[in-house]
C-alpha cells in the first residue's frame, strides 16, 4: 500500500491518506461529502476493500479441516488475520483473540459465560453512567433473570467519570466491572489504570468495551491486562460483522460458551463432546473469514499511518472544533475536555438535534443525532439527544471549518 | 377546500423557492412555528408518536362529519411537516382522508422526510391519521 506519512510525530499527509478512501469523493445533496459520523462506522480504505475482494476472488473456501489447497490457504489467511489482530493489540498468544460478530456479540458472550459460571444472585456489576446500551443490556438481562444488581459509577459536573466514587461502590458482592474505554457519546477517555488497579485489589473481573477506543488510541492489552476486551472492526476501517473478543488466558479454558456448534469441537458423540482448545472453542459455525481478512488489512492500514499519529491528528480536529464551537454562544458542549478521543457532542440551545442534523445533511455534512444508544446518559444530562461529530484520520481542519461555517447557517435558519 | 386543491396550493407555494433548499426549509420552519399549539392536556402518552429522534403528538376529534387534528413536535422541521399534514387532512371527511394520495410531499421535494430511516415519527403520524379515519368509519 502506498502510504506517505510525513513526519510521524507532527503532520500526517491527510490529502494522501484521503486518496485511499473512494467514498470521500461522493457528492451528497450536490455537495462534497463531509463525513463526521465515524463514531457510528468508519469509511473503508481501498486496501481493505481489495483484501476482501481478493479473498473472495482467489481464496474462498471453508476453513479448518479441509484437505484441499484452497481450504488450507483460506485457513492460513484466517489464522494470519488472528495473528495480525494479536500483534496490533500486543497480545502474545493469538489464541486469546477470538473473532466475534462485533462488540455487542462479544459482550453478550462474556455476560452469558459469566452468568453460567461466576455470577450468583445478589452479585453486583459496576458500570459507568455513560455506557452504551450494548454494555448495559447483557448485564441487565442477567440481573433481571437472576436477581443481580447493576451499580453505576456517576459522572462529575464536567461529565467525566467520578473515579473516586468507585472505591465506595465496590462491595464484597462486586464481581464484574464493565466499562467503556471511551464514551461513544462524549468522547471522554475513561482513566482505566486506577480502575483496573482497584479491580485487581478486590479480585473483580474487568470487561473493557473498546469499541470507541480502538479506532483512536493505541491499545496494549498486555500492559492493561484486563480480563476481557472487545471491539468492532468496522469502527477501525475494517468491514462490518466482525470484531474482537480478547480474554485473559485462564478464561480460554474456564469461560462457559454462550453458543456452540461445528468448529468448536475435538470429538462429538450423542453422549458427550470434547471441545477444542483456544479461540476455536468460541467460534462455532463458519466464521466471517472475509471479515477477518478485511479486519487484518484495516489494522495494517492503521499501523502504516501509525495509531499514535491518528490519535494526535484527531485530537487536533477535536480541539479545533471545540475551540470554534465555544465561540458560538448558541452552542452547548457536553463532556468538554481536551482529553477526548475523536468525538465532540453538542446541542444548539433551543434547537432539537434532529433539526440540526437534518440541515447539516442538506449541506452534505454527515453527523449523528439522537441518544447514541446511551439513553441513561441522556436522562442524566436531562436532554433528548445531542449532535455528535466524530472524526477519523481522513478528516481535515478545512472540513472542520466548513462544518462550523455551515453550522452558523443552521443557527441562522433555526433562529 | 378539497384535499386535492390544498395539495395544489402547497405545491404552488413551494414552487416559488425553485431549487433553493434553504428558502424551502426556512418556509417549512415558519410553517412549524405557525402551527397552532396543541392543548397541553392532549400531549399525553397515548397521543405520542414515538420516532427514534423527534416526537410527535397528535390529537383527533370528530366534528360535524369531519376529523379535526391538532398536533405538535419537539423538532421544528418535523413540526413544519406536521403543519402541512394538518393543513391537508384536518377538517376533512374520513373517506377523503383515507383516499388522500399525499403525492404532494414528493412534488415539493420533501420526500426524504417520509423515508423510514428519518425516524422522525412523520410516517407514523400519517398512518395514525388514516387509522383515525378508518376507525370513525367503522363506528
């Protein structure tokens, strides 16, 4: 892949990077697309599109157990993809990297597995006030069915997490802390280190929802060492329908499977089954092979650019947007901070986010409006929803300025 | 006025703006602002039409053989669309409401508001208006 990165510490050649994304030249409502809905899903570079195309054109076969050449090649590609994912997240044993359908799938697998083994009635699970529904509902389902309790780490007045409250929330019954690494609505980064340290002291299982962190930040799972970590490829320049479930090595053998089927076994009789070891135990059925191949291509793209460079570039965009938005008295920003990952959430006073999003779309600017699957957070903030602009590596300061100019028009139209 | 006549009136009104979508939306927003407020007592849970994003409240009453609608929305653009629908279907007979083709939305270039992904409650509102008409005929 041609990837020109100029001075890896400061400047990315964003114009060169943009050439990798065919969709960015698309016209929307007669205007050049400005895509600021990257928190929902990120656009795909040619390298990813080509990798998937290439897989289906030249290697497609079902994997594992096939004796023929194509099956062996497809299996190799799939397992290479696992190694690429492991290397990206600094995981020593690739078997700890399980392919899932995505973050939601991963959290459900963890919650169901723990519900079958560790969790008992009366046990408590600690979440944050800004969790995505996907990291609430699987736990809530268990709690409702089994008499469990969900406890919520509150936010401070600046909307950041009240880390000091955690030690008072932890009890002898706290079994799991499940937190997002980055709030999908506010973009705020959860301070994981103190949280993981506390969890370790109390022997609490840790689940990190990395869906919004992995696209923006370098994630070193060996250093973080949580029990579980999940993310989705499609938010990381990869295809939809595939994600990562990382688990600490001990869980590979002890976490009960949420689902089972072909591919997960060593031997089967009608009386009993001996299950496979490692990642395969959690990957029943034919996996999303092309997805895994595309995921690996996406990670190669991210690493060619440099994840730290991506973070730095996006942070510049967030800070620029935040700075410009603060000049507008009509704007209210939620989770105002310089320690954010790629996301800025705001409202126009006296305007519904739906109206703002509808008008921005007429100018070819794609933002997300609504509750962002964080209704408990919306209730806490006392609002129906927000307008969320979220950035990726291909976004530019010029786009941010264009967005601000058009937002001023929107303010005028709605005044 | 018959529904068809009102539709033509709205189409003519929007033709003034040509391709200038900003003017068109300014007009839509003005229409939303001029929509008579629904009485607070009718902004009930049972009158709420939940879109994913903006909410619409719709109240229907039957008067002299005709259905009278009042409505509101928390989003002003949705409210503009609501105002157009009320102008068209309120004080009409149930038979006329059921038969109303509502092609004007396409002709004034606001078809996108009827797309299911808009999630603005408008499609559900039109459905509810027609349902009210059907229910009154069945009585």
